[in-house]
C-alpha cells in the first residue's frame, strides 16, 4: 500500500490487521503499538474495528479519524497548555516539573 493513496483518501476502506494498523499510525506520526490497539479494543476508547472470524481488522479511514480526534487543539506556546501539566508554584503558573525535592541552587 502506498501512503500517497492514504493521504488522498483512495485507500480509506482498506482493511488492516492490528500490526499493520499500528505500523500505519506510527508512520503517519501517531506512535501506536499493536498492544495498545488490543488494550483499547478490550477496554474501549480505541478505533472502530471489524472481526473476520477472531481476527480484528481496521479500516484506514477509521484509524485516521481516531488518531486525529485524539489531537489537542493547536497552540503556539507551552503556556497555552490546557491538559493539566501546568503547575502552580508560589502563586505563579509554571510549566516546569515540580522540583521540591531538588537541592537548592546557589
């Protein structure tokens, strides 16, 4: 399969096994392992799939929609983060790790 077909949408209905689905997502910039897809399939929150017998198959269109839906909104700075990583230290917001256990620097 050629990735230009994926980008232009002509391969959207192609079915991939779990390993190939994870490889495709990773090559498209969404690092994913087959184990992650398996876990998501059993616990929920993963891309839509179909089974052929016991074998899960993923449509490329569904994989890309799932990956894109997980993207955060565009931002220009880490100070715009809204995912809870900004921490409040001494009344100020800081995007650095909490260094309470780090030795004081002179």
